[in-house]
C-alpha cells in the first residue's frame, strides 16, 4: 500500500480525554477512518503512514464516522506515535 491509498483510509486522529488515556493505559490510538475500510486495510495503512507495527485493530461506527482503535506492541511505541502526530 502506498501513502496516497493510506491517507484515504486513515482520515485523522480522534483526540478526547478518553482516547488520550488509552495511549498510556492500553497502548491504543484512535483514528477516524473511511467507512468502507476493513481491519486489515487499517493496519496496513497505519504501517504505511507511520512505520509502526500494529498488534490489533478494533472498529466502531459512530456519529463522527468509523473509529479504529489501533493497539501497538508497547506503550512506548504508542506514545512515540502519539507525539509524532501531535496528540501529546
């Protein structure tokens, strides 16, 4: 997957107090993603955009769009990525 395809899948990070706490407690970052994106596509897009290996992806459909809760292997990797995208 190239960067252009990945940016069509991962639209933006979703930042609230709850998702901010998820970075530290659960090694997860929340993104708003394309409604038609599947879990493997989301994992591949995060890998293409941020060069981070994804451990697990959960999704939920909300009024804000489709959310993807992306879990990373360690809290340090999640914290580094959150800092890189401007969450922290």
